[in-house]
């Protein structure tokens, strides 16, 4: 995730199970980082697992907006 603006907002991304369960695999945020900020999370995920990525924009602890869930795979 990349946040180029010094506007007090942050970008958060959550990777969740495509089945809709509440547990998630990865979470990343640019919160608290000075722009421009680039955040990467890595690690091993189970192969062939259907996952979804959802980006959200926050200002402080308040969620401003979220994008749709994007289908991804490991």
C-alpha cells in the first residue's frame, strides 16, 4: 500500500477469507507514517486459498470509506 499525501489520512488494507469468515490473514496500514509511505506485508499463505483484499481510508480512528473486496489468491 502506498500513501503519497500528507493529508492526515491513512490507507489500510485487510486480506480476508473469500468465504466471508471474520478471520483475516494480513493487515497493513500507513497510519502513523510520514508520507510518502509504502507498507508491505509478506509471509507464507496456504496455496490455492481464495482470499479477498479490501482497501479502506481512515482519518485518525474514523473510517472514511472502503473500496470493494478484490479477489486475490496465494
